[in-house]
C-alpha cells in the first residue's frame, strides 16, 4: 500500500498546465486536477521548477507521440523538473520525505504541475550547493550533456573539443562537463552576450559559426585538428567545421538534431538518447558537484503562463533553459 506523510500536508487537488487536445501554445490551460498518489515504487514531488524544452512543444502539438500508454486528456506536460519529496510508495527506500530531488521521465509527462508522481529510479538527489531552480532547469539537459561528454564522446584531459550549439540548454552544460574533464573547449556562440556566457562557463575560444571568418578562426584555435565534436544543432555551418575533425575522432549528437551530421571517413558518428536510472542520476549528481555546474536560465514563467513559456521556446535563440517557476521563495 502506498504511504503518505502527514507532514508536509499534501492537498487533494492541485493546479496543472494541461491540454485537452493537441495544438498551438494556446491549448495549454491552468486547470485543477487530483493530486497524484504514489504507486509502490514512486515518489510524489512538490514541484519547485519545471523545465520547458522543444520536446514539450512537440508533445503539445501532437508531433511526438503522447508519452506513456496510460496518458489521456487532459494531459499534463513537462518531462523534467525538481522539487521536494512529499510522499512515497511502500517500496521506496532511496528517498525520505523532505529530500530535494531532480527528476526526468521520458515516458510520462507531468512536471508542469504543483505535484508529480514519478518512479523513484528516475530521480536523484539535487547536487550540493545547487538550488532547486537550477536543478529543475537542468534535469533532462544535464543528463543529455553529461552522457554525451562522458559516455559517448569519452572526453579526456588534453583533448580539443568543439561544442556546436554551445549556448542552448544542453550545450551550456556540455561546455562545463567537458572543461571539467580537462578538455580544451571551443564553443560556437553568436553575439556578445552569448560569447561572454560560454567563456564564463569554461570555453577557451568562442566562434560565431555563421561568420565569414569562422573556419579561419577554428583552424587557428585547433591547429592540430579537433578530437571531438559535440553537436547540439545541425546545418551547413556544422558540416564545414566537421572537415577539421582528426582521423579517429568522434562526432556525437543527441537524437533529434536536424539535419543529422554527415559521415566522415575515419571518424565515428555517434547518436544517442539520454537515459535515466539510479546509476545515471548518481553519476550525474557527482559530476555536477565536481564541475560546480551552473545552469543558465534564459526565461522564467509562472505556471499560469505555461503557454508563454512554449512560445518563448519556439522563438529560438535561447541562452540556456526556459523554465516554469511553480513555487517561489524556496531553494
């Protein structure tokens, strides 16, 4: 039998940003729903901050199959976020009531709400010195960035790493994870604000990939060639830069990057999806603490303005992550 703690008090109903049909951002409405009860292997999180990404917009528009076989309208969106454990199922031993957690569930949405129930294995403890706001912004994106850097690119000390799309929600974190492993990071960024950001996060060199001088600057920055490319965006500018990857190098990108990078002779092309799980979150928390990870937040909206958050994501040119501030005044 699931068990529920008497402290803090969990209300019977909650506010949630949900859709009753697929469509544009305007279909997102703030509604009242029953607060979820935990199943035996689940925890219920009082959501502090929820991330908003391109995948959320695709789910809302019906362009990506609705997550989870049991999902029906009204559908609460949001695949990741952070908050405090307020209830847990009878088989959960890893967490206690009151623990600060970040979580990512690629199969079932629901973080765009005051409370969400997730499998305990899809959550981890928030890193030391990281706020719930930052953790909520970085749950899914940090997993994607870290696994790309550590598991697929296998970035090592002394390597030259190009992070293409370095100013986005994943790229800003990948720059930090790669730098923390001792790599010499070259980041693409357009504009003074973006350039300053990636440099502060650990990039040795920042290059505007769309400028006329981009290739000359890259050749000057990497005279011995590039060992690893982490591609979080695609297109012509990326393809030009890939010509400088050294033989035996790696081009790593998460599934969803379009157009897909073209294959190069003697270079490994690796695509991947971020994976959750107990070990994944344990490693992520440790790596985030070691890197003193900073999670840039481009824009924050209250839960009632979830539609505006989706519109902001669609506009593009986001430096960091767009989030929903579900609760304020807590860290």
